[in-house]
C-alpha cells in the first residue's frame, strides 16, 4: 500500500484555520494544516495530481483544472479532487460548478473542516445563505455543524454561527464556541448605532468632474491626510459618480485603514462589479480585499484574492 503525503502548504493549498480549545478563559487560536493523504492510487492518477498541484503553484489554473479533471475521471469518488475543483471554479467565479464540487467533497467527508470552509466561501460569493442548501448536506452531522459555526464565527457572522448549533447536542468544545458566539453577539448589541445624516452632500465647485475628484483623492491617499477626510471625500465622490470603480476602491482602502474591514469588503467587491479593463486598479482592489480578509482571519479568501494579482 502506497501513501503519498502532499505538502499543500508548499503549493499554497490547504491553508485553513482550526480551533484549539482549552481553559474557559483561553482565546481561540488559529492554526494551519497542510497535509493531505492519498492511498493506493495508480501512477497515472499520481502523475496528474502532482502536475495539477504544480500548475496551481505557478497559478496556471486552466491547466491545473485539466489535470484534476483527469484525476476525477480516474477516481470519480475522490473528495480531494472534488475539493480542488471547487476551489478552482470559485477562483473563476463559476459559482454553480464550484458549489456542486464542494457539496460532493463535503458529502464524501462531512467532518472535513477545509471542505466546509470552501463551501461557505462559495455561498458567500454567490450572495446566498447556507440554509438554502442544507437539504443537500448531511445536516445531522454534529461535527459538520460545529465546523460551520466556527467558520461563520471567524467571519464575524455571529447570528449565522449561532444558528448552525441550534438543535445540536453539543460537546464541550462546541459549548465553548457557543459561549464565544453569544459573547460576540452581546458586544455587537451594545455598540452605539451612529446617527445617519440625511442631508444631501453637495460637492464643491472645484470637484464637479471625475478627474477632479480622482486627482484630489490620489493626493490624499499618497499623503498623510486625515483618514476621516478621505472617507468623507470618497463617499461624496461615490454619490456624485456612482459607477466609478476608483472611488469605491479608495473608500475601501480608507475603511480598511479605519479597521472597518467588513464594510471595506462590501465596498471593494462593488468596485469589482463596476471595473472594466483596468489591470492596475484591479490589482489594487485585490490587494485591499486580501488585507481586509486577512484582518478578519479569512485566510482562504485572502489567498484567493492574492492569487488573482497579475
């Protein structure tokens, strides 16, 4: 019996967080795991799998997918291959295919944390909710539900995290996580909600064109300008010219600087929606998105956006 140990960390694969639970007053720690074990596969399968990892390592995703599809043909039930294909299709924004492969992998190994995290990333990218596909999952699996709760907790979606544990007979580990979730919800509810100003912002006369706004914002971003002023100016620019991706990028960068990373992610993804044929700006947006996801402990998405930088 042969056993191949693929060091995924070397190829930028399987960089996913896991929890360490100890005393009640301990903080949850993010760890990384990088080992994938494959047993008794043919030489042809091994060659294609290694070549797929190699192509992925050099970001040649089209060729990598070809090799993994061949692995899929050779081993249709292989969950690792389904997992890799799910990630590749997520990168390419082919969300339906990505979800199909992720579900396939997770149904094969319901207790695999990394498979669950990739499925959550896909659901988020589709702007849907996990509840819509729970009928396609082994929902009664306690470990799966605990993994999903942990992932949503890391993503600061505390209400969804709490709902993942509803009706589950929890272990001590999950009870500890549920306590952390409840504490986070309580802290959120105590935050003062700012008063939203309803008055219409009127741009000054010297800022009545896209180029004028852009020139001012570029100077502000490259200097030590007050970040609140950058936020105000970029918000004004977005209201005046709502289809200009640069203004959303600049606002997202300012939100990141203000440690408002969840808001930054929403704005920066909007920037991508408006972006057309501007590689330099696209790379800048990807970098800010990677920074935002890193700050929220979502290493999977951070690495995804870093891999897109050209």
